[in-house]
C-alpha cells in the first residue's frame, strides 16, 4: 500500500542532507502511480468474470520515470511519471508509454512546471540572444520584462525583432517610455493632450501583445505622475485587457499611503493590480508588513483583483554595496507565506549577462533551499505554486504553469538534496546547483545539470 507523504516526512533527514527524507520514502513503496493527469485514486474492482481493458499506450518523445510530482496547483506531492510529446505534456501519473520514447530516470527528483518570473528587467539581454543559463539552472522557463515603468520603446517592434530565445518572454508597456514619447518638457505633470497621447500609445502596445502597464513611481520622472493620470491610463487596460504592475510611490516611510493609492487606482479603473516586489524598507518601517498585507486583504474582500510578488532576500539592489539589510526577515516571511503573494526575482542583467544582485542567479534556488527545505517556513508545494500557476494566472497564460495533459512542456526536474543558490553579495554571478533537467516547450534546455544551449523559448503575447 502506498504511503501519503507529509511535509514532516519530506523534510526529515540528517545533517545537511535533511532534504533527502523523501528519497527513503520513495524507496519504501512499490510503484503504484496515479492515472494519467490525476492524483492517486482508489481502484474500482472489475465486475466478476470481466477483465478490465488495458489503457492505450501514450505516444511520447520523453518520459520521466519515478519522479515526485509537484504539479503547480498547490496540492500535495505524489509519485508518478511524466510524458512529453512535441511541445506539450502528454500524460502525468501512471501510464504506459508507446515504444520509442526517451526514458529519463527521475528517481529522487522533484518534477514541476517550469518557473514563471513575472517581475524581471531582462528583456534586452534575452531579446538579443542571451543564453539564459543563469535562469534555466534555477528552473525558470518564462520571463515577463519591462517592469517598474522602464520597458522597450514599442512592444510590437521589439517582439517581432526577436530571432531566438533561451526561454519564453513577454513584455509590459512602461510608463517611462510612454511619457518620454509624449511629454515635450519634463519637470511637470502631463497635460490632458499628453495623457490622451499616452493612452493611444498604451492601446497600441496592448494590441501588439503587451501584458499590461508597469510604473516605477519612486523614480523621476515617473514620480510626477498624478493618481488621476494613472487612473486615466488604466482605463485603457480595462478596455483592451492587461494588468497594472506598480512599483509603488514609497516602499518606506509612506508605504501605507502608497499601497492605498495603488488600491484606489485599481478600484477606480476596475483593473487587476500587481504590487511589485512587496516590502517595507528601512529599519524604522520594520514590522509594517502585517498592516500592508491587511490592506491587500481588505481590497481583495472588496472585490479588487490585487496580488503581489516578492523576492527572497532582505537587501535590495541599493543595499548591495553598503552591506546593510533594508528589509527585515520577519516581514519577508510574512509576505512569502501570504496566499496572495507570488514569487518574482526583480532580476536585471546587462547584455553580457552580468548582475549586481544575487537574485538574478539565485532567487528561485535560494527560496527552495533556505525557506522551504532548510527552514520549513513554506512547503515545496506552496512555493512551487507561487512560482508557477499563480504567475501564469496573473499573466493569463492558460497553457502554462501546471503539469497536466495539454499544457506546454515547460518542465523542471530538480534534486531537493542539492538545489541551492551559489550567488552571493560579493559574487552575484555564480550559477545555481541542483536542477538536473529543464524542458522549454518540449526541448531539452538543461541535461544532467548542464545547459544545452538550445533556444526553444517562445515570444509570449497577451491574449
């Protein structure tokens, strides 16, 4: 009889290998897998004298055997196989593969959807043909660029000009770009005609595939934007679709007022809001996260579709050189554990693929290692849900973020015993460890822990 895996069983172990508790668990049970695409269910006995029909073999290109499936839904992990055919997932659970499939031994590995990072500044690097190994070796298969108000000049031209991608890439329209193209003289709020011109340019970007509008209201000249101007721009989002991604006006002393402004903009315009890299920064603001999250809860109870994203570090890019931590870990943990907060990296790279903050090379591996497996502050199922299906839903990606038949074959297989970030403040450009396999749209992007150099990513456009 198969045994249910619990969080305690999964985390139990000895010394530095506490994360390998689930391996012994896997060895204790006979192979009894769930039906394809489903979790284990009690078998129904066949009628007396009848032999139940054998299921048809599933045609696959690749089959991962004997893995621990965490499907992205947030549900409990379960043992099973995973079949890939072309760009799609063909089967999940207990199934017979037709002859000819490449079989991969996933015993001791966690199988999950590829991670979706909806808060990045990597569009220039990826769009110019960057290999993306620093992301793939964390299990990340999708990026959304153009955050914090700084994006590309025109979404359609940028997306059409991409020749190859290491991972899937979408873009947001940036308020700074809209403003620079319409406001003749800086140092003042935009006039009515200029706002109308920005509305038209935003509409064009959304028609060309942008996922929404991003702002960085702490930065000049974006800080000159009025609340009403932002509401007027967000009316375009309501008409054409998309969401409002906001780096709020203050992440420190005025954080409550800034969150309330973001909520007001979403309520007045009637559009979804994504609260970027949620934090309460500065020592005198430590302890305010509980109230910030309460503001989000109240807005959601009032009908506003508002979620947030968080990265797994207590220091920002502004803190790197100083050595200080502007974020309290207890505040970070409150955000990480909150059901309306997903995970994003806020990663940025230059064209050579170099970063100044370790979150670019290590955010996802760091969270899985430190906050899930070592500390147990959040379960693997919860963390992976926040890395996959939650951001997929925010972006409106109906075929990614879940291990289920028919979904795109963005898949990661990682070793929970060795997954870890090696990126540090002193050396932020060190590749993570523990990811053994990654498939991007059904093609092998990481094999046996090494990036293959394939460019299987797709340009993503808002639907």
